[in-house]
C-alpha cells in the first residue's frame, strides 16, 4: 500500500515528502515529476507566489541509478522565497548572523476560512504564523511530487489520469459528467483554466476578473478521471479499506476543498434508484481489459460500488432501462431487490 507524509512550511527552507510502498525496480522519470509540479503552478488567476517559485523535486533516498529500491522515497523541494524569510523563519533558538530577509512581526489577526484561529487555539500559539505556515496550500507541492511518482506506478498497469475544471462561480459546463477521458486529454495544453469548452472557459475568466476587480475571490469545481482502472481495488469488508472513502478523505484534506463527489455525487440525492443505479448487461465478445466481462452503459457510481472499483473506465450519460445480469449466465433479467433502505 502506498502512503506518504509531508513536512515543511510555506516560507521555510524546503518542503519534504516521504513516499512509502513504491515497488522496487521502477524506473523514475524525474522530468515527468517536474512537469506535474509546473502544472500545479499554472492556471489563470493564480497568486503572486506561483510566479516566485520554480519547483523541482530532488530525491534523497529510495532511488538509485534512476530506479526505485523498495525503500521509502524522500523528496526535497527547496523554497526559492526562503532567502526573503530567513530572519522570520529561522529554526534555531537564535537568529543566524547571516540570515537574510525582513524581520516580520507576529501575526495576531486570524483569517476566516483558514486554520489560523482553530489552529492557534488547539496548539496555544500566540503567533498565528506558527499555524498558517504549515497549513498553507504551499504544502500541496510536496503532495504533487509524491503523486507524480505514484502516477508512474499506475502507468505500469496502464491506468492514467486526467482532470478538468467544470465550474467557476456561476459559470459551468452544462453536464461535466458527459465529458469523456478522451475529451479531457484532447484539451489544448495551454488552456488557461483547463476547461474543455473554450467558450465556457472565456466566461469563467470573466467571472474571475469580476471578482478580482471587486477585491474578492471566486471558487469552482474540477473533476479527475481515472482511466482503465482495474476492477477489485479497495474493499467492502472494513470501513477504512473502502476506496471511495479513502479518496474522499485524501481530497478533502487539500486546503479550500469543501466537498467531494464520486460519479453523480450530491446530484444522486435528486434521482430515483431506477435512474441512478448503473445497469449490468452482457458484454458481447471477450471480457474487457478490466477483467469484468459485462457492459455498464452508464457510470453514475463513478466506477466505485461498495468501496470497490468495478472496472468502469469513463463517464457517460444516464438514462437506460433497469436490467441486471445473473452471474454465470449471460441472461438479461430483472434485478432482485431484497431490501430498500431509506
């Protein structure tokens, strides 16, 4: 099982990620890691900090001659802005004589929507900088570096990922679930907001500009599609092994994320079960590469049922009759409903 830890502060000397569970013998493409770090810094409306840093990850352990050894992988991402913060963020009890940057005062005014107030109360800090430096979204650079290596593990089983922005403020794609994996990877590389519809993207940009001109900010929504995921990942037997729960927790831990949906997500609450559940039909010909020899015309469940991946590879539209397949025989039959819980 892969797991990772991160350390470091937003304006400290560096960020660190430790990734454990990567199998031995995997050739690591460090340029691919850098590409993902640069993707994180792009996008229309980004803050000034993104223009300061030019992130690259240095491997400290777990990789030898470009190949993983099976040991934990330690990654270091230096903070370029450290030179301007050494007199504020030094680690020792005394400020080093050669420290550069400004002497900044303690932070005593908490910001709403951040960990400032809650963190200061929890840990008893008088200077909120001790909270905000670690709670900063800058920490996600370490996650991206670890994720870029995990992504290379996935490619060994021919699983790939793609993402796109489907809403900014009141501007949104008509139905983001209708976007296929091919639609998303076909997006032009320089799309400023990574929206598959260029016209909608221009309206999103205008929404951001209006918020900026008013001295405000604007939220939005994005979608990640995992393509060609093998069936059977995760488990239904214990709550902490359900893959949908683990994915939701991982995404919710990112600063500013306030909701996670899988498949139809919250919209599922407005649909009857006859329109929501993805029918199971006989699949003509040989079994799919996923190992599941059935057809799922819709993907309202988002490829996960009962905490386990079901082999569904892409997002499609809904609206088919309610049929189910009897295991062991290619017969189309009505589904059996032993119980419905409300």
